[in-house]
C-alpha cells in the first residue's frame, strides 16, 4: 500500500465545516473521497476561506438528490463506498433517501457517520446549529472570558467545535471501518458539535459531586498562572511556560530577581499560585524593562520555555515559514480559479505510507462527468442529466461560485 487508507472510498454528503472537514482528513490519509454537493454548490462556498480549508483532495460531483435520477446516482456511489459521511440534521437524510437504512439496503456493511449538532437524542436533537452555540453550552465562552473574575464571556474563535467534532468523526469512522474489516459488519456512528465542545472542556472533573479546581484565566486574559502566561515587554509581548522548578529558578535569574526563587511567598508551585497576583506584578515590572527579542534570547539561553506571539498575517507567515515547509506542514497546489493556494499540510506523518499528493479544493461538480463515466454512464445519458438539471459541472450557470 502506498498510503495508509489506499482502497478506501468515502462519500461525503456534508456541507459547511463539521461535515466536510473529517472526510478531508481521511482523504489526507489516502482514502478516495467523493464530495456530493447540490448543483448550486455547498452553502459554505460563498464564505471563501472556511470552505477551502476543508475540501482539498476531493473529487466533486454536483447532484440534485431531490430528483429521483439524482438519488439513484447517489445510491450507486453509496453501493461502492466503505464510509458515508454527512452532517445533516435529524430526519433530513431519511427524507432525501440516504439515511442509514437506505444506505444499508444497497450496501449492508457500510460505515455510516453523521456529525450532529446536539446529538442523537434529547429535546434538542432535531435542531441544527453553528459553532458558537456549543462554545457557549460547553462553558468555553465563560472560561475564555474569565467570567469568574467579573469579565464578560468571550467568543473564542471560529470553527473550533466544528473541527473537534470532525476529528472525533475521523476516529470513529476509522474504528468502525476496522470493526467492519474484522467482522464484515458495518454500523452507524455519530458525533456532535456538543461532543466537540466537550473535548475542550475535558479538564473539568467532579469528585463526589464536587468540582476539582482547574486552571483558569486571569482577569486580563493573559494566562492561567504567573509562570504560564503572557507578559508585556518594552515593545511587545512574550509568552512563558516555566512549569519546572529549574525553569522557575532560571526565570528569576534571567529577570534579575534571583532572590524571588528563595522568597517564602513563592518557594513552591502551590505558593506561587496562591500568591499569583503579587508575583505577576513583580515579574511584569521586570519584563517591561527590555525588548521582546532581548528577553527571548536570554530565556532561550537559560532553558526557560518561551515564544513571541506572532501576527500570522492571516496565515501568510506560518504557511511561508521554511521550517514548516520542510516539516511537511504546508501543502501547495494550483486552483483553477484562485491560483496558487497554500494550506496546512500533513497532520500525521508515516514512515512507510506517506500522505498522498494533494489536489486543490474542487470546483462545483468538477469531476461530475468523470465520476459518472466511472459508474458506467454513457455520454448521451450524462448530457441528458445535465440538461435536466440533475447534475452540474463548472460553467456559466453559477459563475460567482468558486
């Protein structure tokens, strides 16, 4: 095998982010991924960057699933699939004719994954939703804003619960695929955006019903500890993560306050946490006396973990960094309308089955004709389907969609 998932076929009916991101990652591991989207395109195409961020390497067929002829083609694809993956709200797939029972009828051992919003059961199961709702309901916005200090809750960032949900779907789909390979039996599985939120709340723990103290942000949102936070310098900021006693002692030496290492108020980790605000005031005063670059060189030499917070310029710095390119963390390809595109590259690296060469995110229906020919459709049939609006491929119909 040239790739880890060579020979695996996944049919992706997902739209927006939580659906398509998981199939893209599975495709990165070597599976063939066919994206099935409406003839007018995935709803997130008009959003630009978020769409491109979860579509690379896929073949694309634009198909009207509400048309019986379109559904027939979808079921032909499902018949050949190892995994079917989508993020439709409860009941929608069944109405379209591609629910688990429909898929199992044409492919008894299929692995069928849905990335729900609130989950399979309960009063909210029938609802869809968007990422901030799950940041809120998982308590992430409260924690991110340090609302326990009197601050307002804070919306953290776009798509984090979507991405966590999608990665859970990757793990679940591959586990179900392994089970299928061993037993010959497929199954249905699901994850949810609520599950994604739970990933980021996994440090929450109750013992005998009582919450175990967890790291919490300070009022200024600089960090969770005096030695694990951002400090303002003479010309910017620096992040430190001095978690070992040796690093604490070295930090004091670099800052020119070696006496703090022996100060009874800060002698051990628990005391430093208990006297956090006092210690932060002392360290902040020292950091403000020199430039960021000066501090990072001194801290590096002393073995104190630190980094300079960078403006990535929308990813431009990160995706053009020579070290990142050398590590395989950057992928580059030519998009037929957008030009040269760069995106994050390999997330998992294998010694013997490296990631396949990637292709750019597809246009709407870019591979429609090719896929239909693979299914055995002749030219006359394909042209007739196009005329009837059952299928689509790149053209003048929707020129604003890339």
